[in-house]
């Protein structure tokens, strides 16, 4: 023991402090690129495929983004989530390949190339198709290369040297082949139906290419003079009033629809008679200023059967002079309008179906750009119909109706939701044009199991579904698929239940052509497997461009004369392209019949890729192309608003990576409840950074505390102190929960469990309690060795658990302990933990920890009053002793624990050991050594 008169001895050199070069400051933005370069040098992805060869394969099939522009936060969130899922499956020991892909065809790319033409005041339609397609291909290829680097910078691991591109020749050949399977099984027809049409882009649009915005439109009330009404002759001369918010459809009107259950009021005002649904009279008067006046008759809807009316512009003759019939329509209600609906079969689904059932066909008066065709008797060559001034109350349509005495009311103040193209942001219209369709409700080859489908790797009978139509097959497949979250099933089911036939044709240039020959006399497409085989072979050799430069007679062969056939020049809907990716990616790389385990995209893809893939696969294989589908929300700004350049609230993932590192962005992406829309901003990223810092410090502590650890130091579990065995119990419980979370794609729960374990169970408890043993016990002491043994187990487990999320940091941590230029943490598999002791220690140690919290709270007032400077100077009375007093003193990090009533704290009279700083009875002079420290220091004392 030291003499009281001697100065305090400095024992720091004898304390075993953690030692590591692993920095507390991450510097991720600077370190990550070097780690990426190293992964490329060692061929990380390729070597992992070699190591997992022969294991059970698990496939996440990548939904292709458009090769168009820098990546945005939605891309980053999506790719990170996919990467975490794939890496977690690899960690579980699966062979989990990831093949990234791009959607290279279609309007998004074509539109950008056209913008360049417009900037040069050039007309795209004057450029040869081959040249234009080549420019689209070059544009797409440029952005593929840029996005490829950006996605890799996120830490996404995959087959980047061999991604799939829908514009590759082999892909285009397979897409054409998939279309021809539909043709061969009779699941294809050409018809004129109203479809969503963009006058700006001059093409049909899929529903997934349309977004709705609130607009203010012109609303008009127009009177059609009744010519005759067999059931009530007294109706002749009356103005049957219709209401519409699309004045431009009046020049294409062909009929009027009424409701059989509606009561109509015939009334007279200032010498004119009007017909309006009785419940809608107040609204009609408010819009037009025409009061009810004298009631002439109350007419039941069925009375209008067989009645006809004049078009307001009947004086123009021809089309306009034809009487307009009244037709019963079950869609006519009294919710709005006048109870009478004007029918333009060119421009509405209900209009088309009702008119077609009564022998009235579309007239195709509005051209692709939204102008009335030049020979149209009224407003010929004028437009566009989406031009606000053209359709306004003072525009030419209303002016002519007003002059004809038919315009009863007009105002430019009707607010409602209206469809727009999500690319051009311009209004779209319903327009009947000849298009190619895949029918939803016609028995198809997949259900019948004919040879055209059976040769395409059709599913076995147990999987193929029970439906005879594409709709029934798709609904059956939806029921067989796992939807994450489960509510997604209801969403896609309702969409498939109510969707119309799939319009697959587009009137554009950049895409896979609908490679069919139509007989000039019959209008039927040629269904010849030999011709189809030659078409697919030509595409395989020369890509889809081959169709536009083909010797079509050579493709038709000797059995058919080109003079009898017309090649179709429409291209396929890009959703058919991406819907076919399962065929030229999953099946082409992993064999016929292979199916993806999982598709992952945003919630908008229920009407997009999820659905097009489902319909394509069900139509050709009789089953879904996936076992499970995961839907995530959208990335919003920090205030929960949609990101927009106009709002100035766009959070650029590349900027975040450049400032904070990809691991911070990755941690944010999976820490959120990504099944719903999620927020990102400075505060959110600060929270992610704080969580990251705590995890990094946990690894830093482990690396320092394990400095020099060797196998001979390891202690069997049975010989460990109870605390170490308890922590192994906690680790086993964590391990099971993490695996369950990963299997259920609940990575927000996964990250939370990992962080809570590191912060609460380890840093705030286990590490805190055992730091005295680590620093001050003898190197060979069994307790210290047991602690370091558990730390080693924790290290190997935690670095693996973190690897799918913190891909760069986990690599840095692993290399800090096991430096090897050819190795990687990402080659590792799920940890195999040592069996914990048989007894369940949870209850006792949970009681200890609960009591520890109470003790810490009781000590805190004495700290503030400076009665004690640290818990080591405190003696504690507790109501019960779940462990012996010495163990509790160590767990509470206090001088002494005694039983008593309640929790009470006093300052100890024990002296402080100069080396371990514990206050113990054997220390008689401050800063002299306790028995343990004297033994450890030995002769140095």
C-alpha cells in the first residue's frame, strides 16, 4: 500500500484500454468510392455468384427505370431497398443474383429527343425513321451509363457489366415473340375504341402514363330540338337540354342518352319549351338563369324511347342533318347535369358502348393533334380541342351554338379533376382510333393449354389458375401471390376487376413494332407460326429496326403474297416491353419455368409494371411471373410534400451522398415505414446520421476491446459468468427476430432491433458494466476472457447483421479487424451463434436492469449536489437482491449494495483505488491499490 504522504502514482500505463485505428469520424463521402473501386477490382459480385453456386436460388427481379435523366430520391429509395433485400438473402446463404435493368423504349426517351429537334426548329416527322430510332437508342444508352454509375455509388451490388436493356436485340426479339404468343392463341384484336390520347404527343397512353390534376373548365348547357317522340308527340319542338364540360365533343355528337328511372320535366319559358330531369331543375336554373316557368308535362324516362332530335348545327347538312336518337343508358343519373347526356362515341367509353350497341360507329373527326379533320363540315381544320380559348364560352364552338340559338348557358368556372399526360403535363382526351387490344374477357390459350403456350414454359396445372379469360387468370394469380403489405392485394384486385381491354398499340417510332401482317381484304392478322419464327429470328439478328427495313416478302415466305398483306407499323406499349422482362431476364438466365421470388416497386406500379407483368405472364403462361410483390411509398420532402422543382424542395440523392455518404442514405431508406410515403429533409437525415454514429461507435468499441484477441483466449459458454451468458441469450433472441424481420421484408423493424440492441443492451449496459473488467482485470482472468469471447461473438454477428444495410461501413469494420485485399464482409453468411446455457436468465437480469435504472435515478440528485462525483462513490440500499451484493455492486457500478427498504443512496466511506477507481474496503489510503489491482500490477506496484 502507498504511504499517505507520497504523491498519487499514475497507473494509466497498466490499464488495458481499447486500442484501434478505426476512426470515430466516418468520412463516408471520401471513403466509399475507394471501397467501391476495391469491390470492382476483386470482382465482388462475380465471386459471390461462384461461392453461392449450387445453393437455392432466390431472385428479386428488377423493375426497369427509364434511361432518362439523373436518378432522383425515388430511384435511390427503391434501389437501396432492393439491395438490402438481396443482400439479406445472400447473407442467409441463398444464391441471390441481382440483374439491374432499364426501360429504353417509349415516349419518355422519344420526347426528350423530340425536344432537341424542337430546339433546333426541326420537325421530327421529317426525319427518316431509322435515323430517329438511332438517336433514341444513343440517348438511352448515354443515360444507362450515367445511371449505372449513380446506382453503384449507392452501394447497390449487381451484374452491372451485364444488365438487361429492353432495346438489346435479344430483348426486342423476345418481346416480339411474347406478342406473337398472344396472336397465336387468339388473344389479340384490332378495333376502334376510345382510348386515352395525348394530342401533344400524338399517341395513345396507358392509364399508368396519366395523372389527374384539378382544373377549371368551360361548362355549357345545349338544347337539342326534339323532332318526334312516338310515345308523346307533344314533345316535338321541345329543347332537350344536355350539359357538358367538353364543348369540343358537341361537333361529334351522334345521340342523346336518358335514364329509364328518371322523371323529366317539360316546361315553357318565354315561348320556348325545355326538357330537364326534375331533380336537376334548380341546378339548371342556377347555371342558365332560365326559371321553371309553366309546367307542360312530367315525363317518365321510358317515354323517350324512339324519340329523335336535331343536332344544333343540322343546317350544315350531311352528318349534322342526321336525326339524333334517344337511347336508354344505365349510366345516366341525376347526380349532375340535366339527366340527358349527349353521346359522342368517338370520345367516351359509355358513349362508345351504347352507340355501338345501337349500330352507331365512331366517325374519327378529331385527328392525332387534336384538330378537327379538314373535311369536317363544322370547324374543319380548327383546334386544338385542348386549347382553353378554343373551347371557352367566347370561343368558336360556343359562338356557333349561340348563333344557332342552342347555347342556353356557358361559363368558364367549372372546377374538377382532369387527366393529363405525366410527361408533357398537357391534357389528354378520349379518342377513338384503330388500336390493337388484348381482350380481358375472352377465353385464351393459356387457359386451354394449347401448344402456343405450353412451349413457353407454362406452369403446371396446380399453378395455372382456374380462369378461362385473362381477367379470371389474373385475379386467380393475384390470390396466389403474397402481397406486402397485405392491403396491396385489394388495390391491384380492384384495378384488374374493373380495367378495360389492354390497348397495346402506340403511334410512335421508338419501340418494338407490333410485328403483324394484316390481310388487306379481310382485316385479319396473319397467324402463321413459321412466319412468326422468321420475324423473331430477324429481330434477334438486327433488333426491332429490322421490321422497318425488312424484305417483308422474305419474312412472309413462299406461302403468302406481300401484295395481300399490310405490315403493321404501330409500336408496342412500353408496359408490354417491361411486362415481358420476366421472359428475357428471369427465364432466359435461369431456365424455362423460372420465376422471380419478389418484385419491388412503388405503389403506382399496381396499375403499371406489377399489372402489365401479371397480364403478360398470365396470358402466355397462365400464372403470375412472381411469388411475392412488395410495394413501397414515395419519397416526400421534410414537410410531407411531393418534391417539385417549382417548389424548390427537391432533395438530390447524389448531393446527400456527396456530403454525408451513401450509408446514411441507405440507413434512412430502411429506417422508415417505407410501406407508406416517407419524408426526407435535413432533420430526417440528421436523425439517420445520429443513429449511424451510435452504431459506428459500437463497432469502434468492439474493435478496440478485441485488440489482440486470440482463439486460445476463448472461454466455453458453460464456464462464463452469468452476465455473459445472459447477453448471449439476448443475442440469440435478436438473431431470431432479425431473421424474421428480414424474411418479412420489415427492414425498418430490422434496423430498429439492431440499433436498440447496440445502444441499450450493449453500450448502455453490458459494455458499461464490463469496462472495469476489460480495463483492469488480469489478461488471463476468466471473467475478462469470457467478456472478450462474447465481444468476439458479438462482433461477428453484428457486422453480418449490419452488412446488408451499411454496406460500406460493414466492409470498413471487417477490414479493420481482418485486413485482406481479396476478402469481403459480403462473402459471409448469417452467423452461427454458440449455444447459450440451458437456463433462462432473462427474468433475473431484467429485474437487475430495472433495479439499475432506479439506482441510477436515485444517484443523480447527489451528482447535481456534488455529494458524489460518480456512481463509484455511492453506497446503495435496495429492497431485494436478485444477485449477490458484490455482483450487484458491479452491475450498478457502485461501491456497495445492501438490502433494505426502498432505494436509498449515501456517499461511501471506502477509499478509492488509484488504478481502477473503485471504492473498496481494502483500500485504506486514497489512490493506493485494491487487492485485485495490486495482484495484476505485481512487481510494478
